[in-house]
């Protein structure tokens, strides 16, 4: 590595550290690589905090074959192959942001349990810009881009993901405006489950106020209007797979919208779970994504890995979350 490139790498790492500290990350372990002739960033792989509580410490990574997205994945892919594969999780950000930095604790936690998370927003931007930084508008179709990319990687003998990805197990998820994006693409027959965080469809299409669509400071109004206009209450009938709504209680500005969705949906298994944590940041900025991280991992293990023990967190009046006084749980059609 030339002296100029080594200095550039050092500057990047120093720039990352304060951004990581903004979301309470405990440590940074990672690597960056540059193309020697151009000096352009070629590869980025960074561990957020301790990499999650799962058996596969996770990293936030960039891939030049998908520069528009950030990948959260186990650092070591060697445990995965035809007999043990990574289900796909596509993520949309609050405010329809082009930056997953606010969710990296949460998304790293999911990945550490053996999932491939592909989040909207470039990796370097999600890392360096830090929590709350603007990142531009996005489209629902970028969730499908994430799925298409993961499937292509699974089938490419030249990819490090070759035969390591379970292309038949796919979740789409998102927070606030990103949750609307997830609902918008959930009619795709490849979707195995949908998870909606602090979100719900408005009773009638309308432009979303800035405070409605994500973190403090709002989001790109054009992106929000596009997502809200595309997803209407009648389209909830397009859902064909289990769906979970995770909201922040009556103080969450999306609570009534999410509750109305829950009351309307009766043709697929559905969970409506609440903690009184409000709309943003809910528990996303907590280590490992807090309570949202625990519930999400259990839901994904159940629906994407067939883990019947994880299902006990949600099933029946004696379910695991039902015993937790911090959670309020309603459901329809949930079965082991």
C-alpha cells in the first residue's frame, strides 16, 4: 500500500470512530482497501460493537457489485454452505433515507444469528455519516434490488456467497417510511415474511409531514410522498405471507395507522406487538437493537429458519413476549 493510500485509510478510520460513537457503538474492528492507481475505496468491512450476540460475529460491509446498499453479514462465511444457508433480509430505512447508519446495531445483531441483511444505502455513507445524517431519497424497488442481488450472488460460482444463501427464505422489513416501502413490495411471491416497524398505511393517500417519516429532522418529502401514495389500505389484501407489526405504543405517531392495518388484515398470520418506546429511535440505537432486536431475531428464526423454539415467543396466550410486562401483544392466525 502506498503512503498516500495508507494515510487515506487512516483518515477514513478516524472519521468512522466518532460517527460510530454517536450510536453508542463500543468498538470498531475492520478493514478498508483502496485501488492503488485511483485511490478509490474498493472494499469496506467493519464490525459494529461486539458484532452481535449471535454465534456468528457480524460485520457491516460494502460490495462493489451493489454500491447502493449496505450488507450486514457474518464476518466468517465458512460455516455456511448447502446444508446451512443464510436467509435474506432486505431493509428500508426510516424517512426513506439512503443511509442505514441509525440501524446498524440492530441490523448487525440480526446478521450475527446467521442472516444476510441487505439494507438500502451505500456502506461508506451509512458508516461515516453517522446517526441522523441526511442521506437522500430512496424507492421501494431498492428492496427488490437487494433480493435480486442476493439471489444472483448465491448462484454465481465466482461469488464468496455461492451456495451460502437460502434464496427461498426472504424477509422484507423497514422502519417508518421504510416500513411502507416493505409493504409496497410484499406482494412479490418470493417474500416469506414481512416486518413493519413503527409504521402503518394512512387511511387515505397524503403527503407525509416531515415528523411522520422517520428520525428527527424528517426525511426527503418526495420519497415519502412516493411511498405513501403507492401503498394504500386496499393493497393490504396483496399480503400473502406472515406479517409482524412492531410499534412504539400509543405515543408512536404511527400507532393508529398500524393498529388499523392489523384490524383489517385477517387473511394471513399477523402479529401486532408494542413497547412504549415511541416512534424514534425506539430501541434501534441501543446495544444489539434492544428489545426490538430480540423480538426480530426470534420472528426471523421462526419464519426463515423453522425454529419452533423461537416461535414460542409469539404463539398462544402463554407466549414468551406475553409474559414480558414491557410488551403488549395481539395476533391473528399464528400457528406453530
